[in-house]
């Protein structure tokens, strides 16, 4: 039985809330602006040019002491590709080559999976125009190794 079938159709879901305390990264807006600007406001993986759907992804996570909010520790990614990278479904090697996890490559579905993710396997990311803004190769290597261990 599906979870939705377990609940009577006439019984509404109760709306409930909880207050939480959160740590807000005050530097994140500036980091995002610098990274998006460096990448010409396009996803480095897909080329998507819609800023509202783009994020500044840290290579070395912000929670890590070395994960500084610097352009060389960031890559402009769409929300989809950022999530795929965070979940180790998409990796980027030190040469900027995109690697898609085998578990994803074995799946078959519609155009988003086929062209928007699987079709990127083996492609290279778009790099910032200025050499000084390009991703730190050592950070990419470290993050790619973590991807390889999980993927």
C-alpha cells in the first residue's frame, strides 16, 4: 500500500511548524556574485544562462577550514548539477572533465537524465575567462577522489 493510500482521502494533512536557530553564511552572497561573474553567469557544466537557477558550488566545502569563499574554490553550477555533485553523482576531475557515476549511467529515462546529465559524461567544463579565476586543480583532485570513493 502506498503512503498516500494509507491516509483517508477525507483526512487532511495537519500543518505543523517548528522554529529553528540557523547559522547563516553572511559571506555567501558575495561569494556567489564573484563566482557567477567569473563564469559569465552560465553553468560551467550545461551552459544554462539563468542566474536564478545558478549557484556557486564550493569545491572544498564551506564547513571545511580550507573551504574559503574564493573564486578558485568555486564553480558555477545549475541547481541540478550542484545537487548531483554534492550527492556524488557528478564529479569533475582536475582537468575539468565531467564524470557521471556509473549508477546514473546505467539508468534510462527521459531527456533530463539522458541529455542533461548522462550526455555530459566525458565533456569538459566551461572555465572562467581569466586564468586566476579558474578552479584550484589540487582542490578538484581532492574532491574528485572523494567522488571516486563514493561513486
